[in-house]
C-alpha cells in the first residue's frame, strides 16, 4: 500500500528517500557488524602461530607492564599474530585488568583465547634451586652456574655464610642476587637460633656455632644423630681434647670439593689450618654450610658422657663414653668392613701404645698396604 493514514485519518505521504537510505544503511551496518563479530570470534578461537622451535614458547611478562607492551612482547615472541587483536580481545573480555606477570609456557598453535586465559590464570612456570645442608660454598656456586635460567658470574662466598634451603628463582635473575638472598637468609636464621641457645653450649659466638655445626653436619647424614654428635664434640672441646674429625682433613685438601676416595695416612698426618687431628680447638672457618638442625644441636647439645663414635654399619654411628668401649665398637666396624669385602675375619692384634698420644678413629682409610694399628688415647680418637 503506497499511502497510510495520519493521525487525523488522512493518508500520510510516502516515505522519503532519506528515510529509505537510512534504513538501508542501518541494515548494511548491522550485516557488517555481524560479519566483524563473526570474524573476530573466529580469530579469537582459531589456532595461533606455531612455536618457532619445540612444542611451546617461553614468554616472560615483567611486573608493571601495560597491555601495549605485553602485546608487543607476545608478537615478538611469535605467540600472537596481531597486537591490535590481542588488545581488543583483552579489553572486550575485561582481561586487561587481570593480566599477571611471570614466566609462561605457551603451547605451539595456542589460540588467542588460550593465550589470554593463560595470562589471566597466573599459571606461571616456577623455578627452584636447592642448596642441601652440609654443602660447601663452592658447591653452591656450582649449582647456580649449572642453572641455565640464571645469569652472570659470581664469586665463591665465605664458607658457612649461606643458608641451606630451596629458593625460587626467576628466568634472567643474576646468580649474585641469589647468593645475596642465601646470605640474608643465613644471617636472619642464625640470629634467631643464637637467641635460643642453651647453657650447655660450648661456643661463645655465632661464628663459632656455625664452625662447629658445619663439622656436625658433615659427620652424619642421620638427622636424629646430630644432637649426639654435637654432644661428643662439645664434650671434647670442654675438656681440651682435639676434635679429630675426618671431614676437616678433607676440607683442608679440597676446600669444599668432594675428595672422591678415602683418606691417606699421609693426609691424616699433614698439618693444615683445618686438620683437627693436628690443631687444637675449632678450625678457623666452617667446612660447609650447616642447616638449622645442626646449628640448633650445637647451641643446645644434650648432656652425655660420650667422647667417641664410629660407623655401625647401618648408616649411623656407635657412640662410646670410654676408650675401651670405643675400641670394641671399632672392632665391630672393622669386621663389618671385612665381611662386606669378602675377607676372612681379622686375627686379634695386640694394642700398641703410641707415646705421642695420637690415635686414629678406625674410620680412616690408610695408605694401600699400610698396617692398621689401634693406638691408645691421648688426643683421643672419636
């Protein structure tokens, strides 16, 4: 019908060309908008670029980066095809206010939707380095040097200045920064433990506590034995006996590296600053980085009469208060060693008194072919 009726019942004029043009433009725009939305939707869900190598791409978003900077970084890494599409996607979904910094592993071919969801989720890649209790500062540096995500050179810090623990690190972090964190953790924890020291401790400074704890840490791998080993060395220091600790000899030889073999008699007899078979009292520095329990044991040793200990064949040690008891424990250990080596029982040998008063522990490995002789106590064996 070409004519309608107006408000007074009269026929209205035909629609004007302008009205028709506007209606046509509106329809066209709607179709265009729908097409754009469909195209954007398909791009949002469509597979993205393939990784340049491997099956994923590592992307690290720095803290405080804006959307434009993040989009540019993703584009440079080959994770997205268009920075504009990324910015539009995060703006329309409200993700622009929820992007989280960190390192991400973006799967090869991940869609724009997957990339956005990943950056919002905060499922970052986490990296850790662990300094085990009783490892030296040189070994700590080795751990950091071998870690490929860390950067820069670092000098070996003073022995005993690092705190054994697991630390989270980030890609690109400097090795020197990790060492600084380890030293700060050491200072903080040592101060806390020193404040809890008991009256039975023989050390007079926190530095002495670390030195003695480092020896305790290296002497036993059995956590439950640390207090008793600490008591043995405390008792020895209290009465002026030499500590005669095998690990102190090793440290004087290797400066914190593994020896990889048994000790030789010549090394036991050699004088170094750390050889507690040859020096009185504590060595001048720690021989490792002790952990919390070793330091706690030194600062609060149990009250015992023990002065000696030797391996017992189970991974632990047999303790003794007298030298005769210790000799019996040493004999049992020697017999265990012989059985393990497939050797016949050792004939009973006479006890030979050493007028100089030095005595091996029975744990030492003598020079090949050397005769093993148990000596009388003076600066007594452990």
